[in-house]
């Protein structure tokens, strides 16, 4: 990629209102995530990297090599979508088989979660949306999952997802 048509920024611009889908990982092991930010003038930031180790849970590694465990997330936590609000807050939605913050996962299977992180990647708040066992004819609901997330101009968070059933 050539830098002839844009100016590289030294620090990421985090005041964008954007949304994109991603799949963190389908397997365990170390993965490197890359992020670039574009400001309103079309300037692109220098890439920022984050190394995530899925073998031991969800960890955040900084470019300088420091490590920080993100509390409350289990080995089988999958983020399906994230969006960034104009104040630099990052909202993530997905499914987990563990506890999220103060919310205890009382199901045997996965539950949807939504979390807000600040621009430094620290968890500000999180919510667990548990599936409930209930009979739907000959099927039983056994897990919920959050799949899509949006934030309006007032900061209200909207999520969409579904339930899995087994017969």
C-alpha cells in the first residue's frame, strides 16, 4: 500500500462512528489483530496491533509488550460484532460460556453478552443475557447469542441475536 494518496497519523483516531463484523478466532492459539483508523479528512493512522491468546482466555497485549487479562471472559467467549461510538467507546456483542463481570452464567450452554470498553480497551460495563430452558414444542432452547450491535447518536445500544434449540 502506497502513502502517496494519504497522510499517516502517529496515533489512532478513535472518534469515529463505524461498525464492522469480525470473527476473533475459530481455534485456540495466538492471533494478531490489526486496526487502522481514518479521520474525516481521509488520513489513515499507523497500524495498531493487539495479540490475543485464545489458549488461556482473552488477553490484551499492547504494542510495547505489556499484558493485561480482560476479567470475566472465559476460554469459549466469541465476539461476533463490534461498533465504535463517537466518544471512543467500543461496544462488543457475542456469546460466552463463562461469567461476564458480576453476571454469573447459570446455563450449561452459551449466553449472549454485550460489553462496553473505553478507548484504552478497559471494560467499562458488561451484561450477560442468559438463555432460559423452555419447551418450544419438541425443542428446548439451550443458548442465546448476540450477533449484531448498533449505537445511535444518543448513545443508546441496540443488539440483535438469536437462540439455539435442540430437539
